């Protein structure tokens, strides 16, 4: 299902997830903290933990972006989409994210397309899992550091910052201030 169709399918009601500018600012502040934490982990070489938080940024931004209009209840599936990782990844991969020159210059169009494809096809659900949990594969114990490299951590973090900027930048006065912080982090991570 395309992201626009998914958004239109959600039940609109007074039971929205976010009900005021103050609540939106609170959600934006939370997303910025996650971006700062993910950036700190990335810059200190903790790539798998950075990936996990970057994916969490995508999820929380999707909730804030769409949660101002709905409580997230899906009329057909009879469940709340804000509690489903894959659905939040689809919501985060809004088509306009790929249009920005800044992200294209930083990671390239091919990598953007790959990340959007991962969001749509459960790839980020898998990345979320292997960035956090160890497991046995082919007779060997694999920890997250064995499966997550610097390049992917950088790409997903820059993608998450761009998703934040695309979805929440300019939504409130506070979001404009927050975007200054995330823009600075984008440049810092881009130049690594």
C-alpha cells in the first residue's frame, strides 16, 4: 500500500494522538533528542546502536506527522498502526523525502531509493532487529556489530534527519528552532 493511501485509510476522529501545539512540540523535542543520541552514538563508533535509534526516529516522526490528524486506528485491520513497526516505516518514507538535494548530495539517489524500499518491504524491521539483538547464524554467534557497518549507520541517520526535516520542519515555531539543531547534526554526520 502506498503511503498516501495508508494515511487516507486511517480513521479520523477527535481521538488524535497529538491534540495541541504544545503536544506537537513535545513530540518534536523527543525526536530531536533521539537524533542527537543517534548522532552521538554514530560519531563515537557505536554504529549498531545508532541504527536502532535512527530507525526509532523514523517511527516517532511518522507518529507525530500523522498523529496530529488521527489516533492511528485502521478501520479494516482493527489495529493501531502506531504500534506496528513496518507501518510506521512506510509512513516515514513519504515520497517528498527523496526530492531534497541535501540528502541526494550526502548519500546518493540509489541509497535513498534503497532505504525507501527497505521501509516499504520490512527491510527496516529486519535492520532494527539485527541492530539490537545477537543471534546464531550458520553455526556462529553474530552480534549487532558484526552486521551493521559505518556506511549503513551514516545513511540511515542522515535519512532519519531528512525525514524529520521533511515531515516536521516548519510545523510549529519550535520545530524551526529544532531544525537548526538537526541541520547542524546533518552536516556533522555528512562530513564523516
